[in-house]
C-alpha cells in the first residue's frame, strides 16, 4: 500500500529526526550542532529547508536550498 508523503518546511522540532537521517548517511552529528547550523537557515528567506514526512514513518528525507 502506498503512503502519502507531505513536503513541508522544516521546523526546529524536526532536528532529532534530521540528525538520524544525516547519521544514516554516515555523517554523525549531534542535535545541538545541527540546531546551530539550521537556525540561521530557518530564519533566512534566501534559504529553504524542507522535509518529506510519511504518516507511518515520520521524516524520511530532507532538502536544503540556497538562493
């Protein structure tokens, strides 16, 4: 059965799940360091950080864009 994926802007509450994804790619990062890196991006209109979220699995992907 297919599940629906929702693409939405990332928020600071997503940091734990985003840390897990980054670690799965072989880049261990702690949540505090990720918060420090993301905070300037989340408040800048020239940047976009989005996550893909499945109802059954939570955040399954993320993407950062820069203008």
